[in-house]
C-alpha cells in the first residue's frame, strides 16, 4: 500500500506544480486552491508512504514522478518544447524510478 501512497503523492505533486504555473499566470482564488490542494494532498500521501518506505527511496520516487509529470503537462498543455532529448531524459528518470522500486 505504501507504493500506492507514493504514486498518489507524486500525482498530487504534479497537481501542485500545475497550480504554481496557474498562480504565476493568473493570481486568482482558483489557481491558489489548485496549488494548495495539490501540495497538501501530496505531502499527506508522502508522509503515509514514508511510514513504510525508506526516506531516500520515497523522496527520489516522489520527485521523479513530479518532475516527469510536470514536464509532460508542460509539453502537452503549456507549449513547452517536445525535443527528443527531453523525452529521452524523461525516459531515463522513469528507468531510475523503476530501478529503485525493483531494488527495494
């Protein structure tokens, strides 16, 4: 169950980062609500995951999911570059996260 919590924490990290982008573009209540909701849920699920999983693995996987998710959201919805090198490095992050899962 800890890995489910960790994946949810990473997914809500993406929501929080998306909220940060929304706040940067438009400082309204809805943008702040997305930001705070995303990060509160993310930290909540991360703390649940860390009751079982080691801190180093939890943090690495959490930030990996957030990094990959934020980059993909940026490419799909905010016009960020879709260069093949970015996609290659996203793949490397995913391989590293998978490796951490397989070794823990």
